[in-house]
């Protein structure tokens, strides 16, 4: 059986739908295994997202590059800091781009194509 990768929102919707469906009924083993599989996929997607955010923050800041998560530290405040760092960097990049685009580029000087005496001489 081949499973295709699902997006985070699709998985959240499926899990919510299953919770509504199962809430009043007994859970069969098949439904339970399917639900746990969906929860596992959701967890993996969230982790992948965290890792990508951490890698980007590593590139942008030495302060967060030393250690993404220390033992016993909660991920949410750190991720918020990383997101803020990334956004600040993007804003700085955009401001620099705007300034550079407004700057006048120097015109190239035209080379004069005068007659060169030494080009026509054969020795």
C-alpha cells in the first residue's frame, strides 16, 4: 500500500473529522491504527517544519546557531524568535533592494573608434 504525502492542513482536517466521528462510538482497531498513523504523519510534518526554521535561523544569526533547542526548553518561544529573526532579515533585504534599485547606475563611456596607424602596418 502506497501512501502519498499530505500537507499539514489536510492532516489536521482528517484528524478533526475522525475525532468528531469517533467521539460517540467505540473505536475499532483499524480506526485506531489509522488515527495514530495520521497523528504520526502530522508530528513528522511539524518536526520537518521546525528543522527548516532552525536551519534558516542558523544561517541568519550566530546567537541561535549555537544550539537550536537545549534540554528541557520549549520549542514555541524559540520558534517565535526564529520567525521574527527571519522576518527582520527579509525586511532588511527588501529595504536594501529598494535603495539599490533607486540608485542611478553610472553610464558607460563610449570608446572612440579612431584610426589606429599601427593596425594596418605589416612587417
